[in-house]
């Protein structure tokens, strides 16, 4: 048989069955890895959906005024030396209105 480059013959590389088995195992492992990645992606999407729902619920909770806030006001009877200018003042949580 003549080779297109003028050589008298050319050899077809021999393929062993061991390398084919190895390639099959690698392909199987790649498929398993791909399946695991798809499952991880699906789980990440579900987690993201849950986070969005939690954020939506938090926003709704922040918009609704709370009528009973036991910790809505506080004061420091003996503040540290750096904060002595706040002695005698009462602090209120954001959104609290004072009425008589």
C-alpha cells in the first residue's frame, strides 16, 4: 500500500482494549459528574428561589407597622465617658412615633 506522501507503507496505530475500557470509564465518570452538576444547579436554583421568598417576606414585615414593640425605646442611665452627651435621652427604634 502506498502512502499519499510517497512512503511505501504506513502503520495504523494499534488500539488496546485496555485504553478503550479506560476511555469508557472516563466517559461514565464524566456523565456522572455532569449529572451531579445538574443536580447541584437545580438545588442552587431552589435555594435562590427560597432566598427571594424570604427577602420578599422580610420586606413585607418591615413595611407593616408593629403595634406592640416592647423594645422600641431604650436609654443609657450611666453611659461611658465618650457617650456622656446622651445621658438622660431616650432613643426610639426607627418607625416609632411618640404620641400622648
